[in-house]
C-alpha cells in the first residue's frame, strides 16, 4: 500500500510545475524527489552533481526569445513546441525503456512546461526546478531535457520518464498530443 507521502507527491509536483507553466518567465520551485528516487538526491558527493555557483555570479535579466511575439504568434510556437516535445518524450520513453506515470496529468504538464521553455528560452530546460539564471542554465545544458541525471542514472525528478520499479509507473510508453493538451489545460483551468 502506498504511503500518504507517496500518494500526495504527484499533486505537489503538478502544483509546482503549473506555477511555472502559468507564469512562464518566473522561476520554478524545486520539487521533492519521488520516494524511489531519494537515493539519487544530488549532493556534493554525487559524481554527477552539478557544481554550485556563488549567488553573486548570477544575473536575473532574461532575454526571452518570445518577448517580441504577439499572443497569436506565441500560441503557434507553443503548439509547435508541444508537438515536438510530445514526439521527443514518446521516442525517449521507448529508447530508455521507461514508463509514463499512471496519472497522465503529470507527463502532460511536464511536456507543456518543456514546450513553454523551448519557446521562451530556445531550449527545453527542465520545468521542475528553480533557476537563478535560466539563460546560463540553458547554455550549460545540464538541465536541458533529457538532463544529465536522466541520461546518466535514469533519474527524472519530473516523473516524465519512470523506471518500472517506480511506484507511480503505469503501463504506457506513449502519450498523444490530444492527451497532453487535454490534461494540461484541465489542470491550468482548475488552478
Ligand atoms: Fe526534467 Fe530531466 Fe525529467 Fe527532462 S529528464 S523532465 S530535464 S528531470
């Protein structure tokens, strides 16, 4: 039987990601890791830990790639990016032998968050983390999807790519564009 923490985790993750999807130029809050992934929490002893930076080295000014677009132009770009990120996710699920979460709202919102970042930043920066300087993060590439922890250890803290032993993993290895749109807009409307 799942613990209470295990049951409420997807809801917390959704909430954090939706904050970012709604206000796409704002920073995200770091979501807690799934219980099954807690051994992979990145620390300074982890060989794939990203080096930390002094706060003084960061700037917060963003040169967003969508700042001069009309709402209609931006919507078209987000649609195109959502199609691309859905295709990427389905291919990557198969290539890594990973599964979607039983609750399709999770992958839907993550894919939408990746698409939003692709439009605003020019790269699919992970939508589940807090960044002091998103442009710097994009250039470094560590958290561009698929991020280094996923590529090296099969750890996706967004729960988009779940290994079969994960308590939240379902049977599906594919999500349709319609499902991405339906679930992400439902969450957006409810929030
Ligand atoms: Fe975020 Fe990494 Fe998962 Fe992509 S693979 S959604 S970058 S945690």
